[in-house]
C-alpha cells in the first residue's frame, strides 16, 4: 500500500458552533482514527472567506455564503491521516443536508432551512491542492 498521509482543513461552520455541535464533529473525526494537529476558533474576515471560496465567486449563493460564514465564530481544524481528505469528505456527506446520507455529519445533524445558502455544518478540503491552499488561509 502506498502511503498517502495528508492534512486537510475542516471547518465547523457558524451554524455548527451556534448549535453546540463542535464536540460531536470533533468526536467523529477522532473516532474515525484521524489526528487533530491544530485547532482555532475565530470569526473569519470577509477577505479570508473570499479567498477560501474563490472557486464559487459569481455563483448566486456566493454572497449569502460569505455573509453566513462571517456571521459568527468558526472552529478551524487541521486534521492528519492516511487519505484523510477523501475520508473526511465521506464523514461530512453530500453538500445538501436533505439528501446527505444518514450516518454522515450533514445527514444526521443538518437540514435545509429554506435559505439562499445551504447551512451544512462543516467544510472539508476537496483535494491536496485545496487543502494546502486553505490551510495557509486559516493557519498561516
Ligand atoms: P462542499 O461544501 O460540499 O464542498 P461546495 O464547495 O460546492 O460544497 O459549496 C460550498 C458551500 O456553498 C456548501 O457547503 C454550501 C453552499 N452551497 C453550495 N451549493 C449551493 C447551492 N446550490 N445553493 C445554496 N448553497 C450552496
Ligand atoms: Mg467545496
């Protein structure tokens, strides 16, 4: 087996923090066997969020997304493990909480609130390139 020990960026979004679900998200990461190597709570600036979500600039949900993500504290987590980028995306579940599979964070704990942006509790980097770029934004 080839070694693919990686690091990914996980965010507990403002809805997750406000709903007191940070502990449950961290517990699922740890129970899976991944290692938390850094963690911070902050209210992100608009500049950070525009960089973080640059691939979505121009989409109808972009402004609501940036506004929502800056609406309160976020917990940023650096997580390490073999194939953790793919593994955390699997733990998180599909983008839409309504159709995210039960057993996933979004499927078990999220729902659609009928707003312009999906509030789906967590973010996870989607590739090694994104992980590297995003970790630099949130952890310097
Ligand atoms: P993911 O977070 O699953 O990687 P994404 O990168 O496509 O999803 O989108 C970033 C976030 O934007 C997502 O977590 C929730 C929100 N979002 C995505 N598509 C949306 C849509 N069609 N309507 C409302 N919000 C959306
Ligand atoms: Mg994404």
